């Protein structure tokens, strides 16, 4: 009995061993057979993996850096940023600097040159000044040349009558406060002073637009169809004009096309053969009425009124500047961006100077009247001084920011700071050199008649911009 039990245990052990071997064999089937894989195949797989990793790294490091401007025209095309001074000496100034630079990347590690160049572009855009290029200077010179004895363009020759029409934005945004007063109040003061400076023989008019309804979508149609000639073209009467101006309050949307179309009707009886017609469009923003101000400006310009149309952007954003510059360009007029009541007044005073020239011309009835050439070219010297100030301010602001981010915030290494500071210096030296060249050209043209000088400038500008 004992012997048989032993035999039985032996059979059980043999069966268990066989099952274990079979399971092991089945498990081996799950493991890939490496015997048929060559060394070359393994090396190829490794190489592909390295290339994939390299491609990913290249994609992460590849940064497209826009080149800095190569001409003054390209410089003027850049949208302005924070052009007011921002210091770094006290906590409030540092807080403002922190807010302005909060989106800049941390480059305290070891950035590539591309990353540093991209960083500089971002920093520069924060403090970008609103530089003016040759095109705007040429437009300004054309306006200043009105009434010059040697001007051949009939549009710019003085006629027996002078008519000045102001188109004033009365949209709701003109109610915004600026330097302690609303933009509308600032505009009213500047326009009143302007009117009082004009010759008593000149006709003046005031048209407002966007003065009905509100800024709500429900009132859009009403507001976009609102424009009123509150002071028809006539001699200036202080009391009557002030009454018309006082009732104007900021209200709704901004129908610039409508204002320009209606201005053409206001002036239709004052043909360009007998009248010098000057239109000033004042707006604090882009047209908001789904219209086409540029087309309306072209229609007004090409009419038999032959007006001179100048545009003033009052505390305006980048998008609005772009559209209003196109309006001015379509009429060969000037565009001026003014930030406050003082600069608005200064711009309107330019038109008052032209009106005084007309008064002198009419009094003497002498087309060969000698003018002070230095006064005629005053706009050039003022232009150069303004752009020089912008170059200095922009370079300093970027320099202050770099100093603060490096020394106080510790967001860049000494090497990165030195590279960016050098780049900033070289870039603003280039700007200074370009404006110096332009000023040199203007000095050379000073002895030529105004028509010839403007033609030479235009040819040079067109050549530089490739237009």
C-alpha cells in the first residue's frame, strides 16, 4: 500500500512539472525573437529617433524675427505704443513698468540671438513713438505752400474768397475725459479760438456728426444718419457761433462718410475757380457706421469745389489713425495726430496762418508778394525737432526698461542686457542718421521754389519706398 502511494505521488509530480514547462514555453512566445534583427536595423531605428528629437527641438527654437525698419517710411508705419514717459524711480512708476512689461518672456537663462532679437522687438513695440515719415512731411509742405507766388497747382492758389469748414465728431466717445476736461470741451475751446483768429472776410462753417441717439446698437441707424450744419458758411459771428457750438454734445456713433458727403453739399455753391476751400475733419476714432469715408473723401476732393482737406485725429487709437490717414492721403491733405487740447489748438493755428497769408494777398492784390522763406519752411524745422524728440524719448524708455528688468527684476543675464542695450543704441543712432539725411536734403532745397522742392522730395520718397 505504501509503495503504491509513493508511485502515485511520483506521477502527480511529473504532471505538475510538464504543465509548468508548457506555461513557460507559452510565455516565451510573447517575447519578440531578436535573433533575426540585424545590427543595421537597430542603428537605423536609433538614427530615426535622434532625427525626430532634433526636429522637435528645432521647431521649438525656430523664431521668426521681423526686421527693424529700413526706411523712415517703414518707421512711420509702425503703430505707436506707450509714448508718455514711464519712470522707474518710485513704486508707482515701477508698478506701471511691471504692467507694461508683464508679457515679456523671462530670458534669465541662456537665450539665443534670435530670442534676444525677438525680445527687443517686443520691448520696442511697448514704447514705440508715432514717428512721421517723408510722406507726411510732403503733405504738410503742400499745405504750407498755399498762396505761394510760384505754386502752379490751381487748388493751392489763393482765390477771391476763403471758406473754412470744420467737421466735428460729436460721437459718444468725445465725452471721454482728457486732462481734466472732456474731449468735446477741449475741441470746442480750440475751434472757438481758431475761428476768432481767422480774417473777418473769410467765411466759416461748422458741421457736426454723430450727435443723435446713443452708442447702443438700437440707436445705430439714427446716429449713423445724423449730421447737421449748425453754423452755415458765413462771416464769423461770435455770439451765433458760440450758441451753435454750445448745443453740441457727445452722443452716438461716428458717421464720417455722411459728414464728408454733406460737406460737399455745403460747399457746392463755392466753386474752386473763385474760392479757396479748406475743410478740417476732426475725429477721435474710426468711422463706426459700416461706411466708406475714403470713397467719400475722394468724391469731395475731385468735385469742382477743389477743396483742401486736412484731418485731425484727436487722442485716437491705431486703427482709427490708419483709416484717417487714408482719408487724408486720398485728398492729398495732411493728417495730424493730436493727444491733447494744446496740440489740437496748435494744429488749428496752422490753418489760421494760411488764412492770414490769404488776407495779406487780398489786401495787396499782388501775386508776386515776397514771403519770408524761413517762415514758409517753418514746418520743416518743426518737423525735425519733433522727430528728434521722439527718437530720444523712445531710446531712453527702452533703456530704462532694460535697466529695470535687469537690475531690479533679475529677468535677464548681464550678457543679454549688454546685447540688448547695444542693439537699442545702434537702432536709435540709425533713426537719428536717417532724419539728419532728410534735414540735409531739405537744406539743399531751401533755395528752390516750393513746387520744385516738393517734386524732388516726392521723387526721392517714391524711390526709397519702391512705389
